[in-house]
C-alpha cells in the first residue's frame, strides 16, 4: 500500500472509523481504497476464534489445540520449546485467517490471589520477558501478529476496570516494565494492549507517560497500541496519548463521532488522528491484505507438542519416600475426579475449545490397570462428601500406592475475580488427610493455576505439580508418574507457607480503587530470600529422578567496568543412572549491601536448560553485561551500576545454591551529586574527586585528622554544619565552609 496516498484520500469519517473495530474482533475496511479488515482473536495458549459477538458465554470458539497455559509452560524454562508453541499457534491462526493473536500476557504474579495468574508466566520479570520473546518470535515467524498485554501494572482482577495502581518509578522499571521492554526492543510485536486500570492516577489507555514517553520514545515501539476490550475512558485523550485502536467496535460507534467532532472543533489536530491511522494501515499491511490459504494443520503433531510441553514443564515438588516412579506391577488406586475430568486450563478470554482431551485415567491404561474412586464432587467439594471419602479410604486400605488428583475447581479462579484465600476446598484437604492416615504411600497430583497452602504436606510421600496442563495433560502426568519421562520443570513462582507471608498481603486489593504496591521491588523470591523466610517451595525448585553436580565455575574476568561483559562457565554432570534435563539458574547479588541502595539479595539474570545422559558432563556458558548488575536510578532516569563487589550465584533454585564466585564491577557513569553543609561525611567520602576536600578538612579540623584513614565510627554520620556549630570550625563562617565545598567538590 501507498499509505501516505491512502491517508490523503480518506475522509475524516473514514479516518475516525479506522480507529475502532467493525465488530468484536475485526477492524473496519475502507473498500474503495483497497483497505481490508483484519481479525484479532484471543490466546495466548491456544487460538480462541469466535465468529462474532463478545462476552456471550454460550458462544463456542472454533476447535483448536489447547496448549498448557503459561503457569505451566513457563516452568519449562525452555525458550526453544516456548517458540515451538508460538509457531504452532501461528499455523492455526493462518488456517483460520486470523491476523493477530491477542497474547501473551506478561503481568507479574504479585500475589497468589490474582484470578488470572494462570495466564501469566512468572513472578520474575526476567523469566517473563524471555518467555514472551520466545513465544512472540514463534507466532510472528508465521506472518501472524501478536499483541502483548496488559500494559501496565494490571496484577489484580478486583476492581480491574476502575482501580488505580500506585507504583513507584524504580519498581515499574525493575519489576513491571521489563517483560514489555524486552519484547518491544527484541521481538517487535505488532501490537500492545493497554490495561483496564489506572496507573498513578491516569487510565493506562490515556497515559501519555506509558503510551508515548515509555513505549515509543524510550523503547521505539512502532506498532499499534490497542485498548483492552471496553477499556477506553476518554477517546480523545487516548488518541493524544498514543492509543491508536479502540476495541471492540459497536453498531453505534459513539467515540468515532467524538473524534470527528473534536477534529472539526479544533480540539484534536487532524495530524494526531493521521498518526494513528498510519500505524493501523502499517499493521494491516504487515499482517493482513493477503489471502491466507493453508492446508489444515497437523492436529496430531500439535497434540504431541502439547504433550511434550506438559511433560517438560510439570514440577516434581516432593519425592521423599521415593514412591515415584511408580511400579507398574503395584496395586494402584487413583482417587479424585480430576483423574477422570481434569482441569486443564483457566476460565475467561483464554478459554480454548480443545481438539481433544486426554485424562490420566485413560492414559494410564497403556501401562497398567488401576482402580478408581471419585473421592469428591468438583462442583461441590467445599465440604467433605462422607460417602465418596469413605469409598476412597476403603480403597486405600488395600492399595500399595494411592494417587490423589486434587486441585482448584473452576469456580475458585478465573479472569474477572480474585481468589479470597490459598486453600484447597476443604473436602479435598479432608480426603487427603483421611487417605494418608490409612496408607502412608500417597502421591498427590495438583491441578491448579496458582499456589495453594498444604496443611497435609508432611503426610504425603510425593507431590507432582501438574498445574493446568492443556489438552494432553493426562498423558504427561502418567508418563512422569511411571518414569517414562524424567521430570525437569522448575517453579516459575514461589509457594509461601501461608497467604500472610506474601509481601503484598497487607495491601493487595487496596482501599476502594486505590491499589498501592508498597512492597516495591520485593516481589516473590526477592522478598522471601531477603527476609530469610521459610517457604513451602522456593522459586526455581523442581526435583528429578536423577541428580546433578555443578563444578569448575570460572569467570573470564574477576573485575570489569560496566561497559564490558563477563563470561561465566560451569560444568554440570548427571551423576545418576538415567538421562535428564537440568535447569541451571544464574542469579546476581551485591555481596555487601549498604545505604546507597535497598535491593534484593539476588535476582535471576540468566538460565539454561541442559540435556544430560547418565554420567555425562556439559559446560554451560553465560554472558552478562551491565544490566545484570544494574538498578534503575530515578535521579538519572536510567539504569546504573553501583561500583561494588557482586556475587555470581548458580543454583538449582533460589534457595539451593550450587556454586558462587565474586566479581568487582566498576561504574563508568558518575551520578550528579552536589554537597552542602548538610551532607554527611560518609557521602562525601564516597564522592569521586573528594580527596582534595577531605585533605583540607583533615588539615583544618583536628577532629577530622583521621578522616582519610580510620575515623571514629560516629564521624561518617556527621554533617559539616555540626562541626561548625560545635565550635570545631570557629575560624570559618558557615558560608565560607559552603564556598570551600563548592570549590573543591561541586
């Protein structure tokens, strides 16, 4: 298309119309100018194409492969695998003539209560960004666009249409922005979706700070900014701020009329409207205006991929008694309705109509026969069912091993509302305790979209976190339980012992519409590790049927400037008897923190998944640059490295540390800092080029004679005004002291 020529021929009405949908999922065409419409459809773990309508629970989407949602697939820590999911969904989009997939979501798991956590990858921004980039690269490799969401600070469903997320600048840049920044700068998504909520007083759909200053000016985003469905508050303010497209459309597009009236009255420059029109036309040219014809995708191949993703991602949390893998000759009973009717995805806009569903009870038949007890009714398990529980206990008495399939029913977590607690239904807790009392050989399989409390954890021998496993979940569970696959997933979030341990506990939900992120950068493991707090299971935790040893950690340099990179190598050996995959996690922490900056003990900065045969050793290599050591400095509005000694920490989890090394990193950026008579001696000693002033101070004030060597502990805390007031600078006026400071320091 000759976009400039098309814009010049468009009427004002056509320009305004292009900025909203013709229906719930498609943009408006301008047929006389050859501008076609494009279709957007929900994702992100599968295609959810609905022919028309929005929000009608009776409408079924076209059948599609239901891959494991992000809550599980992120536990794979496998960029290549996530890319394969994206490419497969891209193929299905091409087949269905869908131009843009609305996903992935990369909001941070601030609290276990968020009803939409099952859609989001992690509590960690680095892992979330790597997940999203791999996914988007996969989808867009098929010529299909993606729309990363929800921008920004949309971490709760409660009052999500009206709440105001109050987040400080450093926390935004270190925790909530990085996944978006990573993707925009390295994967170039075609669209980004503003969230429903306000951020620091402004609706995100009309935030100049978000949509222009951050997104376009700093990150150079060149795609289309679209509203979440029904998220527009003030259409004209949104256009001015950088919101290009409003979705969904309606039969009577009132906001189109407001745009026309605003241009005609002079309240909105037509040039501003033209910018949005140009971006939308570029999107149509990039992903539309082409007839997409494709043979049907290979449904069996996609199902096999869904199975592989689930198998690579499920997390073995506990195996104390070595119950797993199960012996096919053992007398085994499966207990729990989820064994027969699994919960394999969350509810809401990401609800995929699966091509097929494999339950564990069917999948187990390829290995052995098991008996089955329902145990509880998914639709009514808040209280124990005496009859079903008694049946399960009787079966447990005569079984060698009991496998309980439990988790959160659909009514407990969904888009649109938040959880009120972290408990399993009481009927399930009671069932686990009753069965474990009769049979010590209990394996628990969890189907849940977010962490739960486990009052029965000491009573069970093994625990498999299956999360929400997609349409092939049953096969993956059985392959792991019987050792046909070696578990290799690691938790992408922390499991606290109880809800009140979570750092957002006191502030989550907020007061009316005010949602304050008072925990700042201390989200998830950053908080638990800094507090030295016990957790149920730490971030990055996951067991295997083999064991791994780390050795020979070496750094290419032990001191660098922040303009340089450092290469880290470590040898990882499979010291067990079967093949497996280990996820090596690299964390960085400042070795000795001080009052210059409050920061986490360590932060995930890299990871790698390595496949190892029994007895095999491989060398894992990482390269770190400035940003592995940096924090966001609000004084300079940029990333900055403190000159300090840092630890390179390699772990099997955030708590299971395998090897450490030290490195000194020197900053080459001097932070502007002016001293005056109320500056502490401590801060003056830290300043670059402070030696002449300190020499003058030592010579002028006997009290400070040792200031350059080993002063008394209280001296660094003093300010220069105190020296003058206490009569230690009687020959100088306070103005003269300030003048000397300006001459020698400022």
